[in-house]
C-alpha cells in the first residue's frame, strides 16, 4: 500500500455540511465560511458534499452565494445524503490508499469522537453511506473497515513512505491505549506501507481538544520540506511546547539523511470565545490542484503566513480565507475538508 501526499493530483475534496443540529457557535457565520471555502475549492477541482438534506445544503449555498456576490459552478458540486453528528470531514472521512499496481482502496478507520469526547455514532458511518450512494468511482475497491481508532488530522505524509504524527494523540486514552507506541507504529506501517514514522513528542496548543492533531502543528510541503507552527513570544502559554517541537523538528532527517527544510509559520494573535482561547494556527492549510488555501485569522500575520507558504509552494496560488468562525468549533480549514486522489471521486 501507499498513502499519497496531499499535493498529488486530486479528484476532489469532501465537505460535510453543517445544519441546525450540529454543534456550531453562530451557525450562519460558519455557513458563510463553508460557502466561501466551497467556492474556492471548485475554482480548482470538484467538490463532494455529504449532508443531512441535499435541498437544505444546496439552498444554503445558493442563498449565501447570492448575498456575497459569489457564483458557484454547481456542475462541479456533488451532493450525497447521510445522517451526521458533526462536520469534521478530515477526521470521519475515508482515507485513500493505492496498491502496488495502482489499485484504489478506501480505508474507514474507527472514529470515536476524538477519544470519546463527543458523539460520533453517525459520523462513523458517513464514509460507508456515501460510498453506497455512489460517491466513488466503480474501480475503488470498496470500503475497508479498519478496527483501529485514527483521525485523518492526526497524520501527515510525504507520499514516499514517511508519516508524521504526534505521540499525544495516537497514544492517548480512549483511542488505542491497549497498544504500545511500537505496536501503533506497526499498525500504521502495515496499513499505509510506510518505511518510517516520525513522532512529535511536543506541540500541544491551548484550546485544542484533538489531543494535538499534527495538522495544526507541522505539515509536509514536499518530501524534504516541513512547514510548522512557531511561537516567538516567551510570554505566550504555547511558547514552551512549540519551542520544544521546533527543536525536535530540527533533529528529524529525510530518508537520505539530510535535515528537513523547515518553514516557520507565525502563531496568530490570541483569539478567544468568551474567555476560552481558540486553537488558531496557519498549519491547518489545504493543498489543492494548483492552489493552497490558508486559514486566515484576520490579523497582520495572515500575510506573513501566506508569504511563507508561497515559498513552500512556489508553483501554486496561495489564497487566504478568513476562518475565524470555524475556530468556535475548535478546528479550521483543513479539519473540515478531506481530499481524494485522482480517480477516486465520481465527478460526472
């Protein structure tokens, strides 16, 4: 098996659509953010929307697009109905892998609400439901249900046999604590055909309830480049953890023994919901065909993050989208999306 990198050619991206019974603060602002993200995605590739009610989701998109002066191409949007608890597609979405001869497989790992913190009984079936509804091409070889707790936001890969993840998440209580770290690494290597796993032992961000998903901390941009969240303010409560993570990243080596090219991303000024600090980072970017979407924080650091990521992706358009409404749910742009490689999604 081979787990492809996010920058490889994609067939499209999944969003799972919010509705009134999902646990979003200020739902209308969240929907506006979803529509802007959807319109940006379909500039570059098709969009698959999993939703409770197709007419409701399309009506949201039409209404908000009209209000914002946007013109989404609905011929590039494909809706599939499914019951759902919440809308974090990165974590309940299927994970695409290739076989040795290019066979297409779709893994469906156990999603248990980030270690039994939240209800996930419906979300845990979304991938199977949309597969049965025809969301994927006929040559995708079914849904392979894996008896292992894993969220897509907890892993990142270079597509060449190296996986980046965090000890705090994968070894946490209520996920796979019955396994040692070595046994968990063996499960990952077996499932994804990996040569090695790079474990980050530091990097907890205040306000994060995923137990340190790697997609808010450090991300591969190429086989030899990692962009990461950097904190330079010693008075920030995140400083110690992120500084330790930065030092550990400096010890990692590529397969041929060279240090990684490390691209620091600034930590936005603190954002709060009441007195609760939200887990805003620029590492939660989404790579598309020809573009990178960056979660903006409405701050001067947005421009710095954009410039830094342009260094990492010189041949792609880097676009910033204000994602502050998503932070009320303790996630952001990458968390609500799941990309699928070329040849996976049905787009006709």
